[in-house]
C-alpha cells in the first residue's frame, strides 16, 4: 500500500451516465488512493504534465491535458493537495492551475505570479512562495483565488512548513539572489505578518522535516557562487542539517554534510528517526540519534518521497530530455518496482 507527502497507489474508477435519450455520455475517470507523478517538462517547451499510478501499477499519462482538453503549462514545479483541490504550480508559466483532486477537472487559475515555487494553505487562504532577490510569499483567497497580500521575506523563498498558526519559510537563495541567505521567515497565518526571522549557522535553507520528538530539522544546501562569464567557482559554503527547537526557535544541534556536495531535497520516515536527502551523487540516509549517514543510492535523483511502509520513491529524470522513471525501493535500498513517467519527473504526491 502506498502513502506519503507526495505519492500512493491508486484505483481508477470509471463512471458513466446516460442522457434522457439513452446516449452514453463521456466517461469520467477519477483518481484516488494512488499516486500522482509530477513531470516538470523541458524549460520553455510548455510540456509539463501529471501522470497517475493505480494500485495495480498501471500508469495513466497526461491526465490534465486529456481531462481539460488543453496543455498544462511550462515547468511544473510542484503539486499540493489541500482539502478537495490539487494545486499545480508552473514556475515558468507564472501561474497555479487548480483542479478537482479526484477527477482533475479545472476549477480555476491563480494568476499574477512571478516564478512561483510551492503552495501551502491555512485559514481559507493560499500561501505561495515566489522566487526573487526580494522574495515574497503571495497570499490568495482559497475560494476566489483573489490576491489578499504580499509578504516580504528573504531571498528566493522555497519550501514551507506549517506549525499550528505559523508558516515557516525557507529562504533558499538558490535562483536569482546574488547573495547567500541563511534565514527562515516565520509568518503568523492569523495576521499574515512576519513575526520572527530565524538566523541559521549555514546558508541556503531548502526543506524541512520534523523528528520523532517534534523538533524541526532544516536542510541547508550551502551557497555556491560562480563567475557569470567564466563559470569559475568563486565561493562555496558547506551543506548542513540543523535541528531547531520548535518552541524557542533556536538551534539545538548541527550536522555538517559536505563542503562540496549541496543536497536540495529532504524527507523523513514515518517514525521521524531517519531522514533522506538527495545530492547529484545519490540518496543518503541520516540516523537522528546517532548522527550517522549511509549512502543508499549512488545515482542522481531529481525527486524523493516515502510511503506509509517506509518504501522510498525516487524520480529519475534520466537525460532530462526524454521520459523518465519513478523507482520504488524498500528502506534497505532494494528495488521493488518502477513506473514510467513523463519528461523530467520531479516528485510524487499521494492521493487518498
């Protein structure tokens, strides 16, 4: 059985109905109890897509295009399911397509964005991180998709973590920022104001997980700067895992990952005692209590997720031109099965 922050095995159910003359209407396919694969697509080509895998392992491709009779858009960055809606963030199309999470029919579009990254929700509002040297979190009404507010945060805000009435924002400085950033912006979702800025002892926070004791861990990928003309390396800071006390918002412990490797994706198992992060060299596990690491996979991975049985799903973008794969492994690193995907798979999202 599948499960996770971002995939699952699903059964596809077909419903048909008849009109008053007895003619069959178009069959409507539904998606539940399974896993969506988000396919980024080639930059500038407008071929981002979503695939669906049912509980028999059958892959259904281009589900947005087939359901809505039009292309999805350019560079599908992420997908989030909130309540009964799925939010498909297209960073190069500067929009979020909103669809019914069960039948994938279009509901509306969140527009007026610039390089959006991720979506979170609270109090009938949507929060969208938007890259930029003066990064913002854009706030929208979750029903009308009208803009409510723009909240200034750090450089290139990326993933978010919701904790009660707070939203923690990782200021990644990973895209257009000319300087490193080492901060997390904490937004109160009742007032939509930044109530605290957490400074870290490492640069470029990218992703969050919580451990078995309820503390927050943040993956800092480290800052890398190149000469814009020669691409020579000008500056590089280490990548680290940092534990933060959720109450005091102070660092409790740090773990240096590497001086030269810069992971960007982080997930935790269901107990919260083992984390997995991705680098260009593969996937490494991190044991929280012992602070020990182990290389599980020695091939490049573009996305990662974990199901309720602690099976690990890896998105393999292959040559970043043709269709890729999603590989399913057990927690010991043994391959279980694989699924075909679209162009540049970057994540999996579970549906229930």
